C-alpha cells in the first residue's frame, strides 16, 4: 500500500459563518463552521481547509476564534488560508491549531514568504494556493493557464506551471490548484491543468474547482494525477456525503480511507 | 481512570495543542509542560513533535526534557513519542546536516530517498498502518477494516534490530511506524490527527498499555 488519495472539504468563512460563492461572486451563508467541520470529520473527510474570505483586520480575531474551536473539535488535519501575508499571521493560525497555512496572493507578491515560512515552520506547513485561469497560450504563459490573484480579479501575467515549480523550489510543501473557470460550476476539475502541474512538481497537488460528483474526484486523482481533490458545494448543500463520495471512488479502484 | 494527569512535553513543537485537545476529548487532564516535577507526577507522558530535528533537539536540551524523559522511562511511567518525538528518541538523525538525539532507543533517523517521482517527500497524508499482532496500542483496532493513519514527515526511523517494531507502513519501502521498549512506545504517524483510528490508539495508551 502507499499513501491514500485524499478528499478535502473547503469551507469559506465570512464573519464566523461558512459561506459559498460561485465564481467568486455572490455568497450565501450556510452555518456554523464547527458544526460543518465535525460533520465532515464524522463522515470520514481526510482534511479540511478554512478560508477567511473577508480577511479584514477587525474580523481576523473572530476567524482565529473559529480556528481554535475547530482545532478542539475535530480529529483530522486542517489548513487555513486567506489573509495570511506574514510570518506572524502564519504563526497565529498554527498556534490556533491549524496544521498548515495556505498562501495565495501574498506568495505571488512576496515569494520569499514561502521560504521564510518553510524555514520557520517546516515545508509541510506551507501550502501554495494558486488560482488558475485558462488563457490563450503565449510565450509568457506556455501552459495556457495564468496565475490570477485577489480572488481571481487580477491577472499576473505569470504561467501557472512555472509559478508552481518556482514555489516548490522556494519551499512550498504542497499546492492547492484552483481552476477559477470551473470553481463552483460542478462540472468536473480542469484535468489538463491538474496533470501538467502534477507532472511538473514532486510536492502533493490538490485539485480544486469543479467537483460535482464522485467520478470527478476519481478523474482528478487518476487522469489528473492529483494527490487529493477538494470539494465544497457538492457536500455543503447535502447532495453527497463524504462517505458516499469515497465509497464510489473506492468502487472505481481509487485507494481511499474508508471509515465506515 | 479519567481525570488523570497526562504530561505533554512542551518544547515549542508544532502539534502540542492538537495532542492536548485529543487527550482532553478522551476525558484526561492534559498538561502542556516542561516542568520536571509536573512530568514526574504525571501518570502518562507524551512527547509530541512537528518541526526540524536540530531546533527541536536544542529546545529539548535547554529545558532538560531529555533528562526528564529518561527519568520517566526509568520510573516505569508510560511514555509515548509522536512523529519528531519518536525520531528524537533515537541516537542520531540525518536532518539538518546531522543531529545527535536523545538515544533512548538504538537506531538512526534517515531521509526518504525515493527515485519514483510518484512518491512524494514529505510523506504526507493517510497511509495504511500494519500493527504487530497483539500490540496493545492497537487492541481496539483488531479486525478494523481500515487502519490508515495521518503522516507528515520527510525522515523515518531506522531502528537497530534489537528494537521491537510494533507497526509498519510503506512509502517506497517498508519503514518502522511504531516501536516499543517496555513502557516506552512511539509512532511516526499522528494519532491526534488520525480520526477514529488515532483516537483509539491514544485511548489504548492512556488506558494503561
């Protein structure tokens, strides 16, 4: 046996509530993050990701309270992203009980942060979050996927595959690869993008954006070559439970952890 | 049984809080401490760990925790090393250019050198763990359909053949996930983050095994 493929649930948190948007526009509040976290833990999710999508100074403490409550309530690892742009803010969430921090736009603006974080807390703590947008391939962006930041609003002119490769050499221990064109659309992951990145780096790759049914996750970790697949809407709204998703993946021959 | 003090050794390691949460959830009184008297008085001692070996070892020595651990082991107190806490129990680690460790267990800590690009380092995620028959830590896992545990590490323990290996997993090659020497046990995986399987392991340890 070897490392199992992971199913990860992403919870966007706004003002202490789980929220979900579509293509970064229009959010609906869903409920208490701790209740969601415990439910997914009991269903056998392998990991959780919490994104502070407001990331304003005054709401930061409220978010850290959520992180602490989650840490006391679940039995699995989780990472935290959003609003983390310094060693101090990384330390805050790690001390609150998170296993990993996810750096997205701040890593693009200040790539040295990846190295500093890896040296201070270990590479396994540092997840590079990347929002990828499909574009016409050019000499600058040969993969045809451009890094976008600030929730997808700002293009950077950088190639996703090149950026992830650089981030790996700078110390990132994992990459969460979010295809913003398919995020929230639930029509399957961007498999070409996932495969290109998985082939380019040796750190684990989490496919994100587009999960709508269990076969999509199977595709992400087989055709896409990902180590994990991230879901949100397909479980938040009750269409699937984690055990249902994993049972179907297992039936498709994917090695997953089965708790029931 | 419940309410007994569990000393969780404090040396700025990353997962101390998570271990304390898990211990408290099982109904025990968790004390995160580097105080030798508190450690002496504890019914159980947990030596957790996430971090780089050299830094961890430096703080362990500054706080005299190597001495406290040896004392606890000699006194017969059940002691549980987790992740880096397991690695530091051995004699030497290859990490950070080579670090002399506590040496309660004969053996060395080596880096995963894996040629297959599909095998990632750090070894991170859930991996099925095979426990030795009759191993008390796995008492409640006998017949369990799935015994996958959560791992995050780039180095693994290579115990001397004299050390009893109580659990193994595979990452490129089989490696020792767990070892036992009388009242001293250690696991490379994180029971505090391994869902119901991990809670069962911790519960077995605190139950007196």
